[in-house]
């Protein structure tokens, strides 16, 4: 992964913001890419005067939003039949209904948090949002807010800490991965506890 990051980072000054657009799109669509590390590298290039902030931020945001929309509509058109198939199971239906209600009633917060700091969950939230028919406008608003915070945090971090960007990127990636897994564990634990209480 570290070698891949170095190779992709080398493309940034050569091809500019278009590299960030492509990588953000792919990662938000569910293909693992070192997007956060590359955004920090772009921030360092901006600090050095090799790139400009506005095109980087805009290209990355547009790519991320398109990737998120791909995931959402994949869930809407591909995930719904599978969701309905499981929903026909009388034992699963009540739990699925509750999960759908939770996501639908708190969709904006769930989507924002799954962009940053729990960005590892983003592609799955995209699919689930589409499959459970979360309102597209609410989903898209959450995507815009969350992706904006995510991009600002990493590009801004790379800009401010340009001299130590590789070290900081590794630290932030490790910390956010730990937070993501902790959040996922808490969600699973809550679900299991609710099932225990309902039993």
C-alpha cells in the first residue's frame, strides 16, 4: 500500500487535480484507494506553490460526490431486490424495518459521519441508503457536507503540516481506521443488545 501511495502521489504534480478527481470517485464508489493520503500530499504541493487550492478542492469534491451517487444508485437499483428478498423472512423483517427507520430518520447525520471521521463506512452507507430508499435530496446534502469536511480536513492538514505530511498521513489514517472500527463495533453491539431486549 505504501508503494502504491508513493506512485499515485507522483502523479499529482504531473496531472494535477484530475488525479484527485479520479481517486476520490473510485474510493467513494467502493474501490479501495489511498484518497486521504493523496489529499494530504496535494495539500503539501499547494503549500509549496506547485498547485492551487480551489481546483484541488473542487475536483476532489466533485469526484467524491459522483462516487457516492454511484454507490447510492447501485443500492437503489441493485440492492433493493435483495433487501426485499430478506424482508420476506418474518424473523428478519422487524429488525430490517427498525434499521430502515433509524437510517431514514437520521440519514443526514449518518451520511455526514460516514464521510468523516468514519470514512471507511462511506461506501456501505451509500449502498444501504439506496437499498432502503433514503431520500435522495437528504442523502446528497449529507454527502456534500461530509465530503466537504473530509476534503478540507485532509487537504488543509497537508497544507498546514507540509513538512511532515507523510508521517501525519499515516497517523491520521491509523487513528481514523481505529475510530471507524470502534464505531462499527458500537453499532453492532447496539443492534445485538436491542435483539436481546426484544427476545
